[in-house]
């Protein structure tokens, strides 16, 4: 199984449903295993899954900003949107 990094979109805020994904600025860089666990895993509560995604999202955004790779035309997301 390839366990490379994937873009994991928010399941809390920004929309989710059949064929609907949250906006691309609401993304976290996760390995395939973590992405599955946060999206559909049974080992974590909803609150734990949400907290883990938020932590990964904040880390992803901070790293992209530090590397000057966050697109200037894309507004920075606010974590408060998910709480």
C-alpha cells in the first residue's frame, strides 16, 4: 500500500457530502493511513478525529507559509471555523 502524503479536506466546515469537498484552503497534509482514520476510522471519537485534523491543518498551513508556498491570493483559513 502506498502511504504517501495526501490532501485531506475538512469534514467540519466548508462543506462535505456526496461529491462535495471543502475548499482547497481547508486541507491538511496527511499520510493515507491517517487520512482514512480521520475520515472513516472507528478507533477515534468524532472529537478526536476533528482535533487531529485541525492540528494537521494548522501545521500544514504554517509550513506552507514558512516556505512562502501559501498562495497570496488565497485567504488564510481560521481554525475557529471548525470549533
